[in-house]
């Protein structure tokens, strides 16, 4: 029986948040498939090929989540595992395909690009509120607002209430010992209850919106339940607001520190799409996702047992020099760029195309209207833990004041 290699590793620790690239590189160089005793123990995959292969092999590496322990005990995509299931992300085929196929068309590349004019208008509207003053918080005045408003409009909820729905997911990334974090936990439970109420209302009073679409959908031969519809909505809100905000924050913070790169994107706006892919790779807003092993398997010489937990490090894969030349450098025109920021395989992020369009609208607005923005590094606040999402809580910035452009519908 082989002895598994053990490292000291906790993706939720402050040490990891402060130096995650070097932490992952050290593990990859020593042993790309290794074990840690943190959070009841799990395997850590950091090499590109191992991560991508496991992500595609859903039969051995399950995303399923069984919080009640009544089915198979699988523990979903998060370590440690929360007491709720993210649908359809925490499903395996054939159940997964029944639900995912209902959602794909509204998140396709074409459907996502159709939102760009509306998103551009929202960005202009938000910037008009701050440009005369010459100062703003790039997160709370823009980066959290645009995804929040979009998610509300997409689902059919009031944009005026975006903060009540979306900010709890952002504030949940506050340090656990703060009042902001404790309030966020309570608010998230409220969001779940309110979404169920919205689903029940649409069931009784159909409208022309996405929540109604879910209530009228069939999952195989059965109508979608209210509980499943509300859980899908919860995942759309959770995935729709904070991961995009996180990458936007990381990108503008880096551009503030690298004005030559910012000037290049201003001079070459056609480069922005490629730059966004590089920001996704470099910052990896979702650092990793977990799997539960369904049968004994050998990976990179390590014997992994049925029931073991595995963390697939998208961030580790995205910085593997075997796949990416100069992985620790931001290369704005990097091609090809087969990053894993949105995951790999059948469970690849449903909202990836929407996220790209949102990021393009927000970054275009900042580069066009705030070309000399400067972030106050002393007041900027990073997430205390990046085990779930890698980003910033707050990014105070200053810039040359300009009048609003107006003309919004």
C-alpha cells in the first residue's frame, strides 16, 4: 500500500490568500497530486492535465451533493461542504443533463452578446453618478452594481432592489469575525426564502420572465418543483453577482498598478476580449472546485479511494508552466489561452458567456471614461479568504472629474 504525500495546505487560510500562486507552484513542483489534512482531509490536484482530466471524468469525480446523506453521501463542489445543494452544478448525469439542457439556450454566446447594449447603458448610467466627483469605489459603485442589476433583470426581479438580493453574496466574503459577515449569513437565508416566494408567486401568477419559465419547465416527465426552481435561481444569483465582480476588481486593481498596460488597452480596444481571457487565467476568480471520488482510481501514481474528496485547483492549472509560457506574467495578447477559470467538462460554468459580456461592458466604461483612475492601495480591501472566490471587498479610486454624458433611457 503506497504512502500518500501529505502537505500543509488550506485554501481558506490567510497565508494562502496572501501568496496563493507560490503556494500552488510549490505543491505542483513537489507533487501535483497530494493530500492535506485540512477540512477533514482531501486530495489537491494542481497540474493542468490532472485537473482537466478529472474535471472531464464525471464518472469517477462526482459533483453530486447529498446534504441529507440519504443517497450516496457525496459532498458537492465546495470544501468544506455547505448544507445546501447548488442545482444543476451539484448534479451528475443523467439528472444533470435534464436540468442543464433547460438552461443552456439563455446562456449561449449569442444570447449573452445580445445583452451588451443594455449592459453598456447601465455602466454609463452608474458612471454618470460618480464622474463629476472624481472619486468612487470601483466595487460598490460599479463592479457589484452591474452584475447585480443584470441578474435581477434576467430573472424578472426589481432592479431597484438589487442590493437586497446581490450584496449578501459579496458581503459573505468579509472576515468571519465582522458584523458584515454575520449579517450576510442571515441575509443569504432571507434571499433563499424570498426566491422560493417569488417562484410560488410565478406559479400562481405567470409573467413573461425567467422565473416563470422555470416554473413551467419539465424535468424529464415531471414538472419542475418549486424547490428546484428556487435553488436554480439561488445559484444564478450567487454565480451571477460575485465571481464577475471579483474578476473585475482584480483586473482594475492590476491596471491601476500597471498604467502602461492600461494605456495599451485604451489605445487598442480590440485587444480587450483577449485581455479578459488572460485576466480570467491569471486571477482565477473561482480558485477551485471539489469532487467526491466514486471508485478507486490512480492519478499521477497516487491511489485515490472511493469516497475521498478532491479539490481541483483551477488556479493551479492556470499557472502550470507545462501549459502556459511565463504563467506568472499577465500577457494581454496571450494566444492560445486554454484556461480553466470557468471549469472544464460538462459542468463548465453556465454563466461564462454572460460574465465575459459584463466584464467587457464594465472595463470598456472604466477605460473610456476614467482613463487616469488610481486606486488607493492603503484603503483597498481584499477578501480575507479566497477559498471560494478571489477578489476585493472594496476598491476606493480617484480620477479626473468629468461631467455626466446623460441620454440614458
